[in-house]
C-alpha cells in the first residue's frame, strides 16, 4: 500500500536550467493527488512517469504563477486525452472565475466536469474525505491568500491472521468485515471477534505541504505530528529580512516548524535561483532539525 | 552575420515526453525574435542557451494554448530578471486585454513596458521594421484567427574592397557611407563611387512561419521565394479529412505550399502525438518537395 511523494519542481518564482516550479504528486494507494501546478508540470509528469488518469484532485496553494501556470495547459491536456471523469480543483478565490474565463478565451470546451472548490477559513479545515485519505487546508501567511494542505491516510485495515482463515473457514465477506474491526455474528450464535483473528493495523501516515509562507508560531500546530513535512525554504539565514519582506521562509524557519510540530522528517523546496545548490539551506535547517533534506526533483519519498 | 532559426518545440496541442509545444527563435544578427510561446518555452530557452535579454519582440500566431501558454510565465520571468527594456508582443485580439487582466489577477507588476500590437488584415501586412529585419503578418485559415509571419532581412551592407581603403585613404565615416551604397564627395571635388570600392552585398535572406492552418491556394503567395519555410504538418495523408476538420495541414499540404512558393527549404513541425516519429510526415512531404525535413527540437538552422 503506497503512501509516497514525488517532487516535480523545487524552484521558486524564477525557474533555472535544472529546477522547475512547484508541483508535488502524493500517491495514496495508487490514487494520485497533485499539489500545486507550476509551468511545465505536465512535462515533468511525463518525465517521471506520473499516470495522468490517476489524478482526480488538484490542490493549488495560491494564485502566484509559479504554483499555477501549469494548470491551464494540464486541464487542456486531460481534455485532449479524452478524460471523462470529473476533476476536482481546490484553490483560493477567484480561481473558479479565472479558470472559467480562461477556458472560454482559449476556445477550450472540456468534455469532463471541472469542480472548483474554493479554499477559505482561518484554521485547519477539511476539504476532502475519500476512501483513502482526509485532506485539510490551513492558512499560510503570504503576500496573497495562501493555503497549506495536510493529508492524513484513513486508518488502514487490520491484518487478518492467515491461519485463522482455515480455522474459522472465513468467507471473503467475513474477512472484509473483520479487517474493518467489526465482529462477525454467524447463524447459530457463533461470534468471531475481530481482535482474535486480526492484528492491529499499522499506524496511518500523514503528509503536510507548507507552500509560500512567512514563519508564524501557529503554523506548527496545523501540522502537529505529521510524518513528512514539506516546507518552503526560499532563502538562507543571510536573507532573513528579504524573506520577511516577501512573505517567505528561511530554511531555519522551515526547520523550526518541523521541530515545533514534532514532524518525522522535513523536505525543503522552493529554492531561490540565487542558490546554485541548496546545500547551504539543508545545512542551516539541520542545525535546528536534523532529519531535514533538500528536495530532489524527480525523487520519490516513501512516507511511513 | 547570423540569420538562423532555433526550434524549441515540435508538438501539436498535446505535448509528448520528447516534444514541447511550438516556439521558434529567429536570430537576426544577434537580436532574437521569439515566435509562438507554448508551455515550457522558458525552460527550453534555458536548455538551448537562448539569451533572454536579446529578445525584444514576441510574435504569437493565435490564441490556442499550445502557442501561448508559455507567454504569461515568460513575461513574469523577464520581470524577475530585472528587465527594463520594453517588450513588444504581436498577437491577435484580444491578447492585450487577456494579458493585462492576467497580470492583474496574478499580482504581477511589470517593471518594463509591455507593448501589445494587435494583428489584423486580410493580406501581407508590415508589423515591424527595424534595423535588421522587416516582419510581415499574413492570415491563415484555422478555427480561430491565426497569422503567419514573414521575416525579411534588410539588404545587407555592401562589402568594402580591402585594398581600396589604403588606396583612397578612406575614413571610418566614409567607409560606413560607401557600404550603404552612397558615393562620397570630398572637399575639392573628388568623388569616390561606392560601386568602385565596394562589392555587391549578399542577397538578403528570409524566413516564413506558417502556424496552424488548413491549406489554401493563396498561402503560397504570401511566402513567395522565401529561403526557409516552416509550415505546420500535424497529420499525414491518411488523416487528411481530420486535418480539414480541425483546420490543420498534412505534410503534403505543407510541401505543396513550399513548392508553389518556390521556397528554398521546408521545415515541418507541430506533429500530432499519434506519430511517435515524424518520419512518415517527412517522407510524404518529400514526394512533393524534396528539400523538406522534420524539425528537430533544439536544432539550429542557418538560413541563406
């Protein structure tokens, strides 16, 4: 059962010759959740063999081009590929208006339903609840309205003890109920207890995405105990004033959030073009939170 | 003195893992003219070492995403790079309105002047005349208003005969005038005739860009005698009906235009994703016009 993240872009607003703008793909049991969609996201998806048809949900943190410019062409590509399944986009206002107008201006008639969910709220707020995952948005502090996202895996099924299948002559239907933790009442009064024939499921895992934001103390509370935290780290310590002015974080800020939240692991990204290598950012973050690393484009991170 | 074309994208509307959407860069004596700007154009520009600062003119054939989606992020990148020089965009209506609205919606305040020139007209029409080149637009036949572009090099300077410099003791200013073909009248009545001390300049060269279009007989007259013709070739013969329906050309159509125009050489592009290799398109074009070849991304073509 997969719960893993692929990073498609690590640049901030100005892409470089080896960094694309922000886009993440979270694979939750082979359903893909796309998070932010900078220019060239669809090219990166092809490069790293992300399956277009497995995406039904796109999360956009804020309406700055390096997080959004790839959305219009991607929606068009889904259309040209013959998509019929509805696509859900979660984004701040006025995304729905912008997208609708753009499709009209560019002569794009979608053959699939596009559902735009407008993000809002001043605290952690549920935005999606499906079979695999619950997703929450939470407010960030940037120059425009910006949201982070928390993905929590649904509690996995309990694991059936193999020997018990024969011992109790369990049917497929019974196994399914037992894995959900439900006891089975058979005709004649026999009760098969889930705790007897199954083992505790593994702990559900979680991922949080902190897009463009300045540091603020409450942020850590939104992502408390997350297994993998992605946090933007546009600048190093020496540009802390610039970070504050532009609504961005330093690597040290990102690490402080990870530390305060008790995160398992921290991935840094959204690097300013001024850093040819993100080594300095990784180093400064590790001084605060040792399990920090600079994101690598195309790399996949197993969570939990 | 350069007059050469670099192809940054060869795909049609649906990019593939090895084809980017349309964008061409014409280098005229080290000034660059960008023609169409599909998604990822700025990434391709970096990959193929196109110098951003040498572009002052961008030509957009029509308002379909695969020719336009890269423009918004490119304008933003110019801004982030500190551009101060005006940028001229030549595009069909309502480009100016779309761009202005987009910049506002995405919180982009350009520090340079953006001048949008609206294309129009039912025949060959001058759109730019600078020191190096004259550019004309001409109408194509597509599902939306679409324009081709003809780039004609200004007549190059005559070549000074080296020995004559000493013989007549020519000054720098005199040489400059003679190279323009102007005679020099010296004090005391001496006349130095340009034809005596210079050689005829080489023939000026030309490039034409025929973006998305169905075939029509008049098209060849707009590009009469062009040295290098680029023409879209979305489909092969077997999809001629589809080409007609979608306002596109087959490779054979493109070759027919090249033949009728008396072009020197033909480059095909805008290949449908259905063709893993454009070999079949090249082959069909060559049956009509032997000097035809499928464009290669990143390749540079010397003209003249």
